């Protein structure tokens, strides 16, 4: 799967029932995203075990559902929340590699060194 740089990417924080398929996931997007599931954005969902990730998107002719299941590890993922949060393409790539994008160093701003 190639992630189109022009499309927005949203993650649903917390855990999603991975028994849900296209219709069930699209319904979640419809309830939580003002632009709705037909916007062309990517929507990422995570199962409770944090081993299964699903990405849903509309490609103008129908829905596509991409799934990745880890065999021996788990994805970093925040346990709390049900809202959608926007992330960047680069963050998705880091997430797929197993890096915790939610624990990145926070930017520091100082006005002097002393």
C-alpha cells in the first residue's frame, strides 16, 4: 500500500472491534468525522491486542480496506479515546515500523540560555 501524500490521515484513538469490516468502520467514521468517509482520507483503526491495524479509505469507486497483523509484537497505540486525530504520512510510516509517535519529544521554546 502506498500512502498518497495529498490525502489526510486520521487515527481513531483507543481500540476498535477488529471484527468490523468496511461497513462497520465506515459507520464509525461517519459518526466521528465531519467530512465523512467519502472524503478520500485514510482512517486508521487498532484492535485491543494492538497486533491488528486496519486502514479504510474511499478511492472514488469504492471503499478499500488494508490490514496488517503483527505475529510477535504489538503496535504502540494510546489506550484511551474514541475521537479521530490527524497524523502525518511520516508518522504513519514510523508507526508501521513500531515507533511510538505519541511519545515524541515535545518542542521546547526558550527566550534565553541563562
